[in-house]
C-alpha cells in the first residue's frame, strides 16, 4: 500500500508560492526524513500531509484516500505533532490524554498505557504547565500515537527531547509509516530509510547532504513489497499498544 | 484539486464595450426615473414634496436587499462547490449593496426629520436600527476579507458572514410588524392593494427598474475588475511555478 | 451519539480548565459588579428609575460580558494550538464547536447568576422566574452566535475589533426582543401572559432555534478548511 502519494503539490500564501510543485511517494512502513533550512517549506509540507491545511494545487493521496475527502476518517488514521503542542496547560498529563482519547472515540483507559509508553507514568497527575519542555514534548508524542495511527507526521519531534526521549522515537515508529522533519542528520540517518531535502519549497538533489549515486531519493522503489524495518520485522504487522 | 483560476475568456474590448453600453442605458434610465419622480408623480397631499424621497429610498432598499441576496447565493456557491465566481460575485455585490444601504439610510434620515420632527437622539426606530445593523454586517463582510489570511481562508470566512448576515434581511422587513415603530406601514403590500394612487405606483416602478439596472451594472463592473485582478494573480503564480519547474540539473 | 459525547467532553474540558485557571470567571464577575456600580452613578439611579432602567442595563452588561467571554475562549486555544489538535481527530468540527458554545453558555450563565441578584440588590430590579427564564433563553442563542464569530475572528488579524463588529448587529434582535420580554416580565407578566405580551418569548425561541441551526451548519466552514 502507498502511504503517501503526492503529484504536483503546491502551496501558496497570497501570491507567493512557498512549496512545490512537489512529487512524493511513500510506501507503507517507510520512514522519510524531511531536511532543509528554516523557511525551506518543511512545515508547510508536513501540514499538508497531516491534513491541517489544503494544498493550493496538486493531488494528494494519504493511505489510499484522496486527502480532501473523508477527512474525519483519515484523521483517525493519522498522527501529527507540529510546532505547537496543542495540549492544555491547566490539565494534568493524564487528563490531557484522556480528553483526546474521548475525541478519538476511544475509552479513557487508553490514556494510562500511552503515558507509560513515553515514560511519563510518574507525572500522570501533574499539570502540563508544571512539566518540563521535554516532558511536554513526550506527552504530545503520546497523544499522536494514542489511536494507533498508520501514518505519523512529525515536525521536529526531537527538538526538546533528551537522549532517552530520542530513543523513544524509534519505538513509537514501529510498524508505522513516518514523515519526520528534523535538523538532526544523525537522528534522521538512524531512524529513517530515505530523505527529502527541501530548498525554497522544492526538492533539492542532495538529500543527505552529500552526492549520492542512483538518482534522487523520492522515486518509488522498484518492486512493491513490504519494507524491511531495522528490527527485522516487515511493515504491515502493526505493533499493538 | 487545481485551483488556479482561468484567465479572462472574452476579448477585453468587446466586454468593455458591452459594459459601457449598459452603463449608458442605466444612466439614461435614472434620468427617466428622475422625470417620473419629480414631474410625473403627483405631490402627496399629506407629506408634501418631501414624500418624493420615498421612491428612491424604497428603490435603494430593494436594490440593497437584492445585492445581499446575491452575496448569499455567491457565498453558498463558494462554500458548497468551491465556486470562485460565486466568491467574486459575493464580494462585488457586498460593495455595491453597502453603497445602496448607505443611500437608503441617508434618505430615510432626510425623509424622517421633517415628517415626524424626528430627533435621532430621542426616538428609536426599529427599521432604522436594522438598516444600520445591516450596514455594519456587510461592512464586517468586507473587513473579514481584508483582515483574514488572504486566499481561501478569507473567502471561506467572508462567505460565512455573507450567509449569516443575510438572515438579518427578513428581520428588517418584518421589523415593521414585530415592533411598534414610527415607520409607516408598508404601503405597497397592504392587504387591500396599494394604498397609493396609480401614477405614484408607476413612478415607483420606473424608479425601481432604473435603480435595479444601475445596481446590476455596478456589480458587473466591480466583478470584472476583480476577475481581472484574480487573473493577474493566477498568472503571477503560474509564472512562479514555471520557473520552479524548469530543469535544475538534478 | 458520538456528537453528544464529543460536545460534552469539550465543554467539560473548557469548564475544568476555567475552574483551574480562574482567569475568566473572576474577570467577568468583577466586570459585572463594576458595571452595575457605574450604572448606578451614571444613570443617577434611585428607587423608581432603577427598576425602569433595569432591562436596558441588563442587556448592556450581558452583551459586553459576552464579548469578553467568547473572545477569550478561542484566543486561549489559539495560543497553544489546541483547536487544531482537536480538529485533527475524527471528532468533527460541528461537535467541537457545539462543545465550545456549550462551555461559553455555562460561563455566561454563571455570570448571570451574579448579575441578576446584584441587580436585585443594587437597582431594586424585580427579578422573577420569568425574567430568569427570558435571560436564559436569550443567552443560548447569543452564546452560539457569539462563539461562531469568536472562532471566525480568532483567525484574523484584528480579532478584538472584528468580534463586536460581527456579533453586535446579529445580537440586536435578541436584545430588542429580550428587552421587551424582560420589560413584560418585570412589570409582572409571568408565563401566563401568552397574549400579545407573550409574543416576545415565542420570538426569542424562534431566534434561538434559527441561530443554533445556522451556527452549527456554519461551524464546519469556520473552524476547518
């Protein structure tokens, strides 16, 4: 299955084209790192992939569904962490997750295990505003996988995380397709299969920052089939819990 | 989901000529209406010459309502079908409707003063307030367009205002019945038939037709200016995309 | 029933945040009491003019308290990006909006719980069950409309300016009819007076239904792209 298929994707603000035209394809279980300087269009692209914004032109298919149709059903299968946390400062960590579980139509009991997964079990009853930035970021990550999404879209998730937090990412990615923007090249190499480098809203030819044989990285891979994950398992076998 | 609007499909010259001709007809019609108001229609026995304002006042009000109906339809077309034409039409009609609402309001004030010794600081009139509210709503529509992030967001938010604002229109009309006001009851649609003699009715209809035509021409001109601006924007965007698509030596 | 579940969850969340944050409610209460005190001096109120001017003062204070409350409810979400987070779930914009509007209604009602007794004390206003019912009836419609425009204004550059411009004209019918209804109620006409004097109640109800439906339908377009 193709997790993301974009053809001629364009985004503009007023009369300024900030992204595109861009072609992109991501197979199920693949992980893509989106690299580039600030202002290159990474956040713009990620917001389009998360259905947080509509493209000005082009075709976008997410998880086999056209991105502007049935957005509510699509959003049940997507997870997103943007620049803003989107969590409530006055609520506790647990209450925040319970609330979003309710919005996803899940039982509140889902919240506690998700908290444990990101190592925040000990601060479940502390208000968000009392947590450190790194802990808040972990909570946002927990919220993004609460509903076990097939596709994760993360905008610089490593920004406030410590080393332990970054190890967490690999566990959260298991069994999912991932598009992650980051400035940390080493992290990207460690976690992702491919990279896409943006420059002024367009794909630049040197994704990992060094010339690479074999052409640009975003052409679809030859031969369909499950992508082997670093831990040896095949994609499609989604991990539970 | 390509949303780049198409460029003008008519040869510019022909369209210009058509609009100019229509504008000429509208001006001529207004002159005829002027004759109808001041020469043809008899003087009202009770209210005297001031009563002649009634024709233009009511005609403007109807024109304004018509404009806001167009705003409603355009907004609905945009929200339901993504129709850019609808959005453009709505914006044009909102501008013109605002002008006619202003005219209606000012004429109403001028008419009211000598008739009721009306002192705006003393007497409160439902229809006056509703008209002022209508004015503010459509000024709000235009403000939202200006203050919201340009593009789809501004169109979407303004369209919502256009639809909800229209709800105020029946409130204006029915306000005469709902609240005890100083506004004279509707003379044209009173149950027993028009309460005015035939020549006055004719004068009103002539004025209404002329004002309606003028209103339509203004909306058409406004629409056209906007359409050309949008086409220029589309060309600018397409230009950027072409530049971007040029082979970069990948 | 998903709609009701989401609506209640969002409203409960808003109220919980407000109870913990304690920002809006004290500010609203302070505003209400101060307004009454100022009105007392500004209108030179005494035992006879107090009750007469009460309906007007009531709606004046309510309108401005409403603007305060609704503006804040969406501004707070915008600060942390939580509105978008809510929308990126299957919950749906209509249900989320209904929850926000419900929460705002409860806040405004809490405000009224301070305002009405305060008016009875300071202005000697005759506050009867009929008055309370009228105010509640109007509050629902005003809150739904106010929230819709607050959500709209929150996405623009000049939200403090835009919210009154959009909301006040559409609140006028509520104020006019509500004022008449409160006048009737305050001069002793209870629910029994369904004759011509009873009409304002029916009109208020009609307005409520109309604007509730319209706001709910429009919510999808205002909140989400």
